[in-house]
C-alpha cells in the first residue's frame, strides 16, 4: 500500500501522533471528497496502529459517506480512504466491541453528519467514561451547546453507562444537518461569576455512597476557593459492571461553559476523584480561558468549517490543539492565528458537498 495514490497524504506520526489525527483526517477527507493515505498511524503511542475504537470510528465514516477503506484492521499502521459521493442521512448502529470511547467515535462523526443529506440517528455501544477521552457528560453539556450556538442542532442521550474494562454502554446522537455554513463562535471573554453544576454518577455502588462522596469532596475543594456546586446524584443499576464518573461545569452569563471530569478506576478513591475534578476546573478557570482543555481542540474543526472568524481563549496549547490546527490547514486551507492562548480561526464557509463534488483548496490557489 506504500505506493497507493491519494489526493492528500498525512503522516500519522506528526504532532500528537495519536488517534486524533486518524479520526479527524478521515472526517475531513469525507467532507472535502478527497482521497486520503494515512501512514504511521498512532506512531507515538505505546501500541501503535489502529485500536478497535479507531477502526470503528473510521468504518462509521466510511459507511455514512459510502466510501472505501483499504488496510483497515486492528493494528494497521496505514490506510487508504476514498470518500463516497455523498453523506447519507438515516439510522446507524455501531458496536466498538470493547470499552473504547463512544464519545470519540461521535466526535469523528459529528462534522460529517452535520452535512448529511438528511437527519442522522447514530447509536453507539462501548465505553462512556474512561481516562484519556472526553466523557459523555462533557460531550452532552459542553460541546453540543457550543455547536448549537454555531447553528448545528444535535442531541445526545445516554441509554446505559459503560466503563472500563467491559464497556457495554450505549449512547444515541441525533444530528439535524445544517443547510448553510456554520456561524463562527465568538468567545473572546467570560462575563459574570460562574454557576457551578455537576453530575455524580455511580453504577452498582449505591451501598458505598460513591456518588455522594465524590460530590462532597469536590465541593470541599471548591469552597476553599469561594465556589460551591449543585450536583445531580445518579445511582445507576443498568450498567453491566460497577463504575463511577464525576463531571463539573462552570456556566458563565455570556454562554461560556468550562467542564472537567474523571472516571473511576481500580484503587482510585471517590474522594480522590472529587478532588481531581475540582482542581482541574479551578485550574482552567484560573487561566482566564473561555473554553476548557477538552473543548479547546474539539471546536477547531467546526470553527474551520464556519463562515467567518471564530475566537476563543485556550487554557493551554496542547498537542491535540496543534494536531487539529495542522489538519484543518491541510484539508481546508483555512488561516489560523494563535497569539499566546488566544486562537482565531478564519473559517472556509463550508456548505454541503454535493455528489461528485470535491472541495480542494488548491483549486482557488490557497
């Protein structure tokens, strides 16, 4: 496959060298109609190549756009993806088969299904709460409200929580495609004192009061800095295994929402989770950021597709931020400007690609 031709070639070992490059490169290829050769997949990870969750995500994109994938199997370090003629609306179901992240798969699909021929209903089974992936609560309560401000109507429902190692969680994401370019997102500053709210979820752990203990310790830390949060306490019995997750959100008057979360893990005390989540959110608040450390990189692809200049302040410039900026510049030819922690993205004004139409920045000299 090393000599396979493609419109665009991406070295997956660049920047973060992570699954972010896999998911976003395939999503952007589907949107622009350009064939993609991706090699050195996840080269900087301890176990390089495609894992189940990455494979399921790119297979999902292939399915909704009617494309083809060569070399796509668990462990593959190189693939060739050729998008189909159009992104189709409809109902879809995917099972990751492990505790791999359902929200990461949804993040891969969102920019693609936003421009489908009709509404999409996507049901995904796998993990909802684990380390190194945004939680379902962050996806539902931070990302989707920000996208609604940009004109993308999408809703997410958790039918069953799922945790490491068994997975078994189920989410459903409903996307109403946009009919014009997305609006830019202007989050240049925060206004007012935030209202703090959160969710403390525990599955099959009610007798140990795990949800209550996480929330209580979180509030202990917050009160030390002059804050207090209102928590929804959820004791679940539907999950196939015990597990827990805590999420906390700071909501500002002008619509800025910052979030922090952590899942349970063997040997991780409820109180340690509560303390970690409180300190993570306080740290992002203390930077003056208008988006949190997870939303910072998730918004970039949507800002690049929007018609106009989006602006937000990052808590830090992570390797995921750098990866996504690099990818949108390669695929969409957009201009990005990072001044300290302030990011400006001049979007491409993307509208739905019709059958057999390719969006190639080289066509207009960009």
